[in-house]
C-alpha cells in the first residue's frame, strides 16, 4: 500500500467518529434517542468500537476479536433499527404494525436458523463456524435493509410517510450502505475487486450514509401526509382487523332478518298496514282474517237466561 492510499484509508476511517458524534449529539438535543433507541445504540456502539479498535491497532489478537464482536453487535442492532423504522412507518395502522412485528420475529428466527445451518455445514478451513454464522446473519440483515428502503421508495406515499422524515432517512442510509456492501461482497467472491480498494469503497459508502443521517437528524421532520391514497392502506387495516376480530356466529341471524324485512317492505309496501289491521281486529274481538267479510261484523256474546 502506497503512502497516498494509506493516508486516504485513514482519512476515511477517522471521519467515522466525527460524523457519528455529530449524529449522537443531534439526537440527544432533539430527543430522537427516545424515538429511535436502537439507532442511537447503533451509533453509540460504532463510537465505542472505533475507540477500542484504534487503541488495539498494534495488537492483532485484540483487534481481530474486537472487530468480530463489534460486527455481531452491529448485526443485532441493525435488525432492531429495521423494526424501529417499520413501527414508525406503520404508526397509524395498528393492525398492520402488529402483523409486521410478528413477521419480524419469525424473520429473526429464520435468520438464526440459516446462520446456524450454514456455519455447521461449511467445510472451509479459513473461516471458523462462529465467524461464518456472523457473516451469514450480516448478509441476511443487509438484504432486509435493502428491501426496506425499496419498500419505502415505492410505498411511502400509501403510508403517508414523507421522504423528509427521520425514519425514511435512517432507512435510506442503511439501505444504500447495505446495497454497496453486498455488491462489494459479490465482487470480492468473483475476484473482481480486492483490498485495499474494497475496504476504501466500503468506508466511503459508510461515510455517505453518515452524512445522510446527519442531514436528516438536523432537519425538522414534517407531519405525515394526508392524501387520498391513504384510503387503500386504511382498507388493508380494516380487512386485517376484520380477520383478527370476526363477528360472532349468532350475529348473522339479525343481519339476515333485517335483509328479509327490507326485501318484503320493498315488494309488499302494505305489509305493515295489514299487520296493524290484524292487531286492531284482535283487540276489538273481530275476526283475525282481514280479507274475510266478517271483518266489519263484531262478535256478539249473548248471555243466556235460565
């Protein structure tokens, strides 16, 4: 590595804590650490890991294990950040949010199972099983982050989410960095790109994501949009609510009775009048049949004398 490349490498690396410190300060001042605790923890973890790794530069074993521990913690916090963004996007749709929470739990369980199976079944002598598990889980999280930012790009309008909101900015930064990292991994596996350029491109992409987060944390988040396209999301919400809370079985009887009554009232408009005549005739002691000629002849009770 030449001296110029080395200087550029360290310049990109030293820029990380500067941006992260700015993000943490802005979040504390604006109270965003309470709204996005996992994202704030992710930024704080990156600051601590930089301090540890910078101090362990001369100790290979400490640097090696500290970097892998930081990667594992970042994967867990990154998955939590995805859930935070999802909850904020679906804040007005409680049923959709609950469904998404259940799906996220299952997705996390599936990722752990995939990581365990891949780590056990790998035959590589260069990568130990626990390292393979961390790498597999990290790639799964990166794929979910890319899918999340694509979802927001195409469906944010239906959720009433503005592209100037902090949740959209967090997803945009994570998704952009995840996409670049996946492309770099594919290039490295295909022998198209090697170090140190791979590490430099990765750090430059992370710096761009940090700058995006600084901008979104400094800007004021607008209110949620109230457009006509929200009606479709509300229909999804209502449909899921109906599935989750179905009507009881006995409630169908009054519904059918009301339908029959309305149908009879339309086809026979004089039905209520006939019912009233029958009731009046029964009260007066007349014949109960309104079509009978004896309707106008009252019943006379004769008292026989002995």
